[in-house]
C-alpha cells in the first residue's frame, strides 16, 4: 500500500514537471492569438465606452490608434519570431532535446554518484537481525556486568592478587563505558601496591588522569610505562596511539609516525585486555592486507598498510606494501624514507643492503641528496661492492651534515678510515 | 524588469552563502546562548537531599564565604559521564565544595550511578521535577555554575566542562577566591 502511494506520488510529480517541459514549443505559436484576443477586447471596450458616452470621441480615437499600433507591433514581433524559429531553430531543437536528455542524464548522474559513493554490495541490516556490537568477543555474549562479576569472584579467593585487582578495575571501566571511575581507581591503586609495575593499572591510572583534566601527568605516566615496557610488549602500539591521541587533544607536542585508528576503533580497542588488543590491531592490519589483495589499485590503502606494518615492526611486509604503492604512483621523499627504513631495518648490524634496498635508497638519494639514511647505507653498499671512493664520498658528506656530538660519528669516522 | 527578477534567487543564494561564510569564519559560537546569571546572586537553591538521611540543600550552602561549584547532572546523561572524572579530581585534589543536583533523575538511579562512578559531591540534591533547574535557567544537563563565597554566580558552563575549563578557569577561580 505504501509502495503504491509512493509510486503514485512520484508519477504525479514527474507528470507535473513533464507537462510544461513538453508544451513549451507549442505555446509560442498560441501567443499571437491570445494577444490579438486581448486587443480585440480592448477595441470593443473602447467602442462600448464611446457609444455610452463615457469616453469623449477624441480620447476614444487616440486609444483606438494606440491599440492598433500595438496590434501592428505584436504582428511584427510574431513574424520576426516565426522567421527566427524557422531559420536558427536552435531554441526549438533545445526544447525537443531537453526532456529526453534530462531523462537520460539525471539517472546516469545518479548512478555515477552512487557507484562512487555508495556500496551496492553491502548486505541489508534489518533492525532485528543486527548483532549487538557491545563487545567483539565472538561466540558468547560477554557483558560488562558479567566481567565485573567474574573479576569479583576471582578476587574473593585472593583479595590481594594484583592481576585480579587490575582485571576488576578494567571491568569497572568497561562497565562505565570507558570512564575510569573511583572504584576502578581504588582497585588499580591496590593492584599497584602489590605490584608497582602492573602495566594495566598504570595504563588506566594514566587514562584517569587524562580524563580528569591532567593530560601532562597522564602522558608522563604513560611515557614512563612505555620506557619500562619490554620492546615486544603487546600493549605498546595501543599505548603509543593513546599518548598521541591525548597529547593531540591537550595540544601538547605529539610524537609522530603513529597510525591513527578512528575514535570508534580506539574505543573498541580500549575495552580489550592488552593481549587481545594487540591481536585486534594485527587482525585489523591483516584485514586491510586482505582487502588490498582484492583491490590492488588502491594506492592510499597500500601506503596505509605499509605504514601499519612498519609500526608493527613487520619490515619485510612493509617494504612489500611500499613497492605495491610505488607501482601505482610516484612516492614523495618522506615515504621513500619510510620505505628505505623498512628495508634497512631488516639488515643485520654491519651488513650491506641488498639490491632491492639499494634501488630504493638510490631513489631517495636522488630526491633528497642530503638524506642521512640514504648516504649511510648507500655508502655501505658502495663499500661492499668495492667502490671505495664512492663510499668515502657519501660518508664524508654525511659526516659534514652530522652535529658535532652525534653518537654515530666515531663509528662513521672509523669506517671512512677503513675505506680510505 | 522581468529579467532582473531572475537575479533574485541568485542574490538570495549569495546572501545566504555570505552569511554562512561569516558564521563559519568569524569564530562565532552558535551554541553559546550566554547566561543572565553571571554577576548576580545565585538563584534559590531548595532541593531535597539525594542521599538518605541528609538535610535538604539550602541557600546557606552558597554563602559560606567559600566558593562552591554547582553541577546539575543526571545518570541518563552521557556528557555527564565524560565530565565526571574532572569533578572527581576537583573534589580530591582541590578539595572543592561541589554541590551536585540530580536533574529529572530518579534518586535510586542517580545514587546507583554515583556508586558506580564515585561520588565527588559534598552535597547532593534531587531535583526530580526540574523546578530548581527552571530557577537556575537550565537548558539541559550537564551545566555547571561557579558561585563565590558571597553567593554571586561567577561563571556558567552550559554543557560538559573540559580539561581546559578546569585548568584555565575553575582551578584559578577556586584558588583565587580563597
């Protein structure tokens, strides 16, 4: 019934628009007739006025002459119009072409926009069937209340277990939609009293500081945690992303080079325990990787993927992704630097870069002749290839660029000496 | 003459575009509707206590010679959740006197909310029918008023307070008024 009404409405609207569009051509020929009819009426009226004596003879004559003049003018205009329509005929052609052209162009335009912006493959999501996006845990529905209950049950047996205390705090945060509440703070503080380096408690206490308006304290705490964490700690990417987010929000100098997940992603990530969080980040990057395999012409996607792998320390995969992006369009010096970096990070200390890396480094050197990374590793490559003068030239250029107290200076000087 | 009429829509469009451009670029905050309370004695504060067994809130709380923060909140209000940690900090680290009024909020729900999040309010009132909110010119929750020791409203925040508000306005106000 509703569909029928909608169709009816559409038909009426389209009809109302179409009728004048199609009638425009016909109307002009009728125009002279209608003008003449008006003038005839006017003449008759003047005549009636004169006969009744309401209008003096002289005025009636003047009025009649005026109307007759207008009739002549109208006739002239009409004949001029007629010659115009027969000779150039452009406006009538326009009127003939306009309706079908509009009828074709508008749907085509709409289709074009839809194909660009829309997602025809997106499955329908009826309200009843929509999954609850509360928690990403697949299989069992895990609610915050249940997590809190579990953590409390765990704590009942071991009231001073720092792990259980932290888990309880985290569950309480989850329950409060990501706000670190006073009870959660108490739990984290108790956990810290038992184990002063509990990463989860430190992280959430920092988050509390950020939420309670003391971003500098939060960042100081997080940087401390970052420095104390082992280099392969699963929470590091998340922690760095949070540092970047909070420093940005508070207008503090932000560390660069971090991938910025969207707000929703961050919030979803925040609610996961660290190990799962790392897993989630990886699976997000893997997802991007898989998506790009289907759509390999997405240059920006490859660059994003490359950056993500680089940050995650997957340098070989990062280098691959950069190569894919490079095949689609030239890279700028900054990206070339990142690409070269992901190549040389795979090197054993002191080893010469392989051919693939050298190719990238050479392009980087061309784009930026004073790039330290390119100078250093291309020097190493030249040295390994036996081209000692080229190695010495590059390393000396680099040496001149380095500040006087650069820590790699002595090593570089030693290498130059060896090459000479 | 009839030709010139066709310019009218264009002119209207240009005028509207000009107005929008000005609104965007002039730094005007369309959300700011000002407050008539600032600089005047605080409105009547007569609400029942939220917590059981406490005396109702009265005007005397605002004229103790010490500055007070009056915060209208509700458990159903998400921005209130976002600003809550800031009040926790003001209560614990600045020892601020914070008067919370649960606006159009069932006391049971407001109390459960405070139990879950922690309770930064030295005095808590329940304004279930929103009458105190009317007196205070409330447009919604959260809103926050800074009241000095003589009961004069000094600042009125419509919407959640932010880190910047706390550090640049509220803390200097609390310290300066002591």
